[in-house]
C-alpha cells in the first residue's frame, strides 16, 4: 500500500547533510581491499607480460610515422597533472586496432605489462582489468569476486609505472574517465571511431592522432604481401597497385581482397574484372562501407563455392554480438558441429572473421555491410510492402538464441542461466531489429532479458530492450492496443530509472492522453501512466507538477476503485512523498498517518492478510518513519524503523531488498541523530548482506558503499572516504552510465572528498564538472543542479573567496524559493550558507538578518533541537562575535554546544566545531575584560 520501495541516504552535497526523504527506494560497487591485498598489489611484479586479443599482424605495412608519433606522445613530459594517453581515431576499417597491436609489438620491451581491453561497452573494462589480478596474484584471486579483482588491478597499476593499457574500440569516451583519472603512472593507448567528445575526460591530458587510409605505396605493399605468395610477377605487381588504388587504401578491404586472391589462387587482373561486375565504378571515397561492399560480393561468391553454409552462417552472425558470440551458439547456425567448424575455417581463411575455442568475432564494418545488404534484398523482393519479411540471417540468429534460452520450446519457461549468459546476444538482436515484423517469442525474449538486467540494476542496458519490445508490441497489436500502452509505460518507467526523466515525460504524456481517450481517467492503465508521469516530473525537479498529477490520479482512483483500494493508497503514499520533497513535511506526515491508520484498520478486519498486503503496509510505515526523520523527530523515526524492520524480517526474511532498505534507513537515522558508531555498524551490515544477496555490482550494493563513503567523510576518515568515492564513481559510471543522476551524486561526493582532503586543485574542477553535467542532463532549474551551484559557491567561500560565493548563492536561493518554496529544506540550507558568506565578506547586518530568519524557520519547521537548527544558532553566534557582541555570542554558543553534546555527543564533528568556536569567543571576551 505504498510506492515502490526507495532507499535513501546522504545525497553527497556539500553541507547538505544527507536529506532523507523517508521514501524506501533504491537505485547503485566499490570495494575496499584488505591491507594484505593492498600489500600484495604493491609487491607483485610483472616482467614482460603482454596480453593481446590476437597476435600482431605479420603483414603490417607502413605507418612508421604514426608509430613514432604514438611513442613521442606517450613519453613526452607533461607540465602539471594529467596522464600519458593517446587516442587513435578514424573510420572503421582503417587499421586502428592493427596499429595498436603493432605499437605493442614494437615497444613491448619497454613495458613490464601490456594489457588489451575491449572497451566497446560498459562493464567490459572492469572485466578485462580483473584478468591482471588473476595473472599476477592467482592464489588470492581464486577466492575473490570480479569487483575485488578489478580493484586489486587498479591498486597494482597505481603502485607501478612501466605498464600500458590498450582500450580498443571505445564507443563512449566517458567510460574511460575514472580509469584515466586515477591511473597516471603508466601509458594509455585508445582506439575509437570518435574524433570528438574527448574533452569531457576533464583534466586528462590525452593527445589525438587521426588515422586515415594507407597512402598508395603502403596500400600496394600491404596487398602485395598477400598476392606475392600466389603470383610474384611484375605484371601482378602492377595490377596490385591498381587494385590498391581502387580499394581506396582501406586496410580491411585490402586484407579481404588479398585473402580472396590467396585462397582462390585467382590473378589480380581476374579479381579486378570480377569486382567490376558487381559494383559501380564510382569511387567510394571516405565511406568504408562502400569500399568493403566493393569486395564483399566477390568474396562471398567464392566462399559460397567453397562452403555454401559458411555464407548463411556469416549472415546470421551479422545480427549478433560482434566481439563475443559463443561458439556453441554459432554451432546452431550450421547443420552440425563439424559443418560449423568447417564454415568458420573458410570464413577465417577469407579474413571475414576471427575465432577462438570459445568465441567468434566479426568486424563491425563487415556486419554493417551484411545487414544492409540483407535488408535491401528483403525490401527488393517485396517492393512496396511495409513488412517485407525477415532479412537474410535474421530469423536464424533469433531461432538459435531462442533454442538455447528455451531448450524445452518457446512455449515453456526460459532457462535463467542461459538467458543471463546470452544477454549480450539478445541486446545485439534488439539493437539491430529491422522493425518491420512482429514475433511473439522474440518480443518475449526482449522483455525477459530486460527484466533480468533490470533486476540486477542494469537499467541502462535494459532500456534498448524495452524500447525494442515496445516497438514489437506496437507492430503486432497496433498503436492504441492496451498492450502497446503498457509497453510504452514500461519504457517511460525505465527512462526515469536510467536517469532520463525528460525522455520519460515525452513518452508518457502522449500515451496518457491515448489512455484517457480510450479508457477514461479511472482505468488502471490510465492510473499507472499518470503515476509514472508524476514520478518522472518529480525526478526532473518539477515537484509542483508532480503533486498536481498525483492529486489528479488519487482523486480518479478514489472515485473509480474506492478509497481503500491498493492503487488509491499507493498513489496517496506517493503524493505524501511529493509533499515531503516540496518541504511540506507536516502535510506529508498527516497524509502518511491517515494511510497507515486505514491500513491498520484493514489489517484488523482481515487477520489472515496475504504477505504482499502486509508488505505494503510495512512499506507505508517505513515512509512515515522517513517523514518523521525529515521533520527532526528522530526518536520517533528510529523507533518506527525498528518496528518496521522486525515486521519485514518476519514477512520477507533478513536478506529481502525491502528489509535491507529499511535497515539502511535505520542506519541513516542513527547518523542523523549523531550515533555514528551504530550507523557505521548498520551500513557495514547492510553492505555485507547486499553483496551476498544482490551481488557486487547491483545498484543497491553501490548505494550501500556510497553511504559508507559519506559516513567516512562525515566522521573525518578522509582517506577511506576518498578511496571509496573514487571507486564508487568508477563503478557507477560502468553500471549506470556517466550522466546518470546517481553517477553525478558520486561525482559530487568525490569533489567533497577532495575538499575534505584539502585538495582544491581537484575539488573545484569536479564541482564544476558536476554542475556542467547536471545542467546538460537535468537543466538549469532542477533541484540537483541548484545544489551543485550551491556546493560550488559554498566551496568558494571555504577557500576564502566569499565575494564570488555571494552572487551565486543569491541566484540559487531565488530559484529554490521559486521552485520549491521559501521554507523548503534546500532553500533553508542555501539561506544559511548565504548568511555565512555575507559574514565572510563583512556584510554583518545582512548576515544577522539571514541567520535570524533561517534560525526561526528551522526552529519552527524542524524543531529547536534539530542538528540544522543548532548549526544555524551557532552561525548567528558567529555574526555576533564578528560584530564584537560577545555577550550575545557566548550564550548562543553555549546553548548550542549543550544540546549538541546531549543529542549527538561530544565527538560529533559539528559539536567539535562549536566547542572550538566557543573556546575562541571566551578567550576574546576574557581579553576584552582584561583590557
């Protein structure tokens, strides 16, 4: 009888002491290695370790200038912070990876360790780095999980200098940020098709090396390395030069043409004639797909003569993961295992694929050409039809995956282990879906894989699958069918979960209008859509709009379903949460208490409540506890959290996500109450259980790590907090993406950690980067963006530049008052910080007025003994002290210190700060009296 469970903790904002909205929700591990593991990382030695995806090409030709440039860039001395990194960028097929392998081969003796990393998608970098730990510390690695292995590898790289990491095929430069940002002692070599977006890596001193096609002479030499093995004559040499020119010097095309000539023993002159029969003679400059297409049909014709099934297999593999397509899956694309092995051998001989005993890989450019040809052929075979049929190889790829995921038939339950293993293949199918046919088993495959990924916190990977599922459903049933509306509702929900609330709004608003037109306001689908739209507005910072939608949905549900219906109570619970977000805490508490009482009455009427209904009631009471906490009623909050926790353990068990969320909220309440030792114990226990129950990389586990990092910073354990913040940021980037709101919280927390460590040269750029990204992702007026601007301004004040801080804080406060209200908790915090900045610039009258106002507001709203209220009391005392009014300052300091000591203890950081201020004020007063 409440919203989905939400687990909240510190927000990672400077001076914003972790406002808990009291809603049980969870969204994203960092690993703290033992001292023994860290010592082993420091002591482990590597000598001549070279790990590549495949051996360097023995046909490598030319590129000597580029090799020398890479070496010069990597070894150049750098002024100031930065790392030695080179980005080799260019079109697909120009030989970026080949050049990187040749660099490794040429300079391998200058490195103790070289490690090749497939960096094409999130998670693969961490997986590859884990291999370093397995190689260098095999005994320890045998008992460790991947996140621990990755952290050990990062520790090893930080402790050593003579190493090279090669990041191949980078699709998103932001994925490298945490690694380049923390690994400055070695070399980084990057290959990518992207020429831009590298500035977003911040302080990284990366150099760009554009790579074009081979010059005519080098192109002819590369092709000649193949042809000369068949026909070394002068006439053949001349023909080779002509063919190299016609293929535009593209290395991928040259290798495939050479492999064809060698395999078929065809003369170059004959090959040129065959090539001319299949394609236009118009030059295909600057488009590698056209260049590959010029040789592709000839090569496929030859492959078909050797082994017709090899062509069919290649077309099918074109729809799957280009890098890691399992051999057992590929085997299903051929008549039998022997036929599959023969086909792979033929394709490899023609340089169309590479393969190992476990996986098959196809160049992305080859896949793209094959898919384009297949789609074009399908459309040509059925001109004018909106659904011309499956392109070549597509049906076979789908069926192979379906057979492995549903070994007992598609009408039977799927094999969960196979679904998990083949999730990458399903993602590839969704990404290349032709969008012109409907298949019930395929759409079910998409949504089942999406649910699997989302349950593991991988909402970013799940989103394209939900989008493909929605498109499939619409094709199969029509735009207005209820199934299509439900599918789009799911897409909107995952957009919000993935940190894209505005995209969610753009999907949900028109879908809601459709549902209103088709079903009316009280239909369950309409209510779900409006609920999702309200939640998206809330995530986008438009709390007033969210409240309007929640109120409308609640009224419609009450009228259509009744006041005590589960959906009505759920909507009312979310409305209460929105009131709380808007600073209307007492209104939220009143609504929560009413819902909780109605739930209790229902429980009395139905003693044998099913567990799901009992669970909803417990969630409601958890949210009420959070509202008590927001209002500063900490004893009530802690008591209610404990009561709810006991109930959740009884209904769900000790390791259920809701139980762990409630336990985490209890820990946060302890932290708010100043019981930091107990809070730390709770956070560590939640973390341990989440690691066991959910896994190291689940967003909830990452949230627990983030909570622990924040507590370390709060208690002054800055080194541990800084290390936790670095690792959490790296892993959230990998799991959620570089621009997800949770990732930006971690970026802000890392800035705060550097601030606490006294490192403004690192803190300021991170605060500024967080602000830039939040403006880009959330907009200038989002509450999180305003918090970032407040953080930056507050830090300027901390650095002694209060004159710069004041106008920024004025802007923030004005926007927060407009958007959230003058007495919202965010506005109170900004008003408090503006008062402190005014005191620092000497504007004492304004500082006194601001502190007096915020103290009155916090006393009235949060209570006289709330930590924020006592902090404001001490702030006003500082203004009196600065004005020379020590007789007014000292009593305020004393009263604040007395209550702080009673409430949170003498060792709490705020208590210690106020004690120091009081001591200084007493010293000044004594000096004044002596004078």
